[in-house]
């Protein structure tokens, strides 16, 4: 299975601090791709005593043939901001836009 990433090589050095599965065991047909899995991942890159954790948040989209991991957001975060990102993504039209962005990236490869 082909894996594509727009995250700078070597930037992700550890397992994700936490993740949230937004879609699992899916079979959404979109632009000729079957979307099987969508997951947000949070990686802690550094810690500042005043600003807190600096985190990279990625989204992983698994289709029937390919996997793509893309930057979703980054910055200093407190404990509940990851959950707010997940809630925002699932409650509004964010998931559809995110899937379309991932598929455009796959088509450009």
C-alpha cells in the first residue's frame, strides 16, 4: 500500500501522543476512492514552561489502495484543544472538506 505524507521528513519522531478515529471500517466512495479510515493524530514536539506543549496535529486518511498523512494544525495547545478540533471536524462540514483535500493530494502524486 502506497503511503504519502506532506509532513517534513523526520519531523514525526515518536508515536502519536493521542489520536481520535473519526471514521473506521468505512466504505465511502468519493472521486473514485473508497475511504476506509480517517484519524486525527497529535504529536508533542516540545514543551515550553509558559506556553505549554507545542503540538503537530495530522490527519491520516486510508483509502482502498493508499494512505495519506497530512498536516492539519500545529501550535501551542492545552489539554482540551485536541478534543475541540475533533468535535469541530465531526460536527460541521469539516470532514467532507478534509477528505476532499486528501483526495486532491493523492491525485497530484
